[in-house]
C-alpha cells in the first residue's frame, strides 16, 4: 500500500510538474506593413500647354481640357490633380483661392508647413504646403509667373485619411510633387 501511495504521489508530482512547465503564451506583436517603392526616375513632359515639367515614370498622366491633368499612382491609390489657369489681372484672386483650398484642411490637419519656392531665373514663384495629420490631402502647391500663368496642384488618396497608414506613399508622392514644382517651366 505504501508503494502505491508513493507511486501515485510521484505520478501526480510528475504530471503537475510537466503540465505547469509549458511555455508562456504571449500575444504576437501587431505587424507593420512595409511599403517600399522604386527609386523615382523622372522624364520631361511637354505638350501644347504653355508649361512643361518633369514627371515620375511610374505615374500615369491624363490630359483634361484647358491644360489640366491628373497624374495617377495606381499602386498607391493616389491621384495628383494639376490645374492651369491663365492670369488676367486676377492674380490676387487665384492666390487667395489656392491658399483657401489648403487651409480648408486645417480642421483635420495637425500642422500645415509652408515652403516658399523662388526660381527667378525661370520666373517661377510659388508655395509648397505639407499638410500633416488625417486631412484629405497631404501636399499641395501653386506656382505662377504673376503675369500670364498660374498652376495649382494637390494629391488625394482613395482611402480613408489615416496619416500613419498612407505616410510612406504620401512621402513618395510629396517628393514627386516637389520635383514637378521645381522643374516647372513656362513656354
């Protein structure tokens, strides 16, 4: 009888020891999607419109009436809208409308950074806006020669505005928009 008790006790000790030595179950950390985009290669874009610029070879450009364009990024689900307006003694109105469009996003934006752009050699002057936060657009700009030409540009993503999710794509397209602005030339 004593052997049975010892054997039973030993079996119980071994059972409880083995069952209590399992690895501790830890929840897996949430994964982060890594988005890598190709290094941008730019090509010069020119047509019958009174301005030219450089565009990313990954983008698809579509012309609209009156020298307006959409520049699509299908992999990123984003579109850049580029609008041309001739200046007819209305430069103040055009500037006010472009600035108003940017500051309509102040409700959702955490911050709006303004970066003036001056290229006196080619008579291209403007402002680049970087909109941080969950706004509908993350970047906008306008350029003008103040006499004949005015171009404004903004990017929109086809997704709910969540800056953390679209940040890699927004950064990539922001660089493309800066390249468009810096390479803008009037004919």
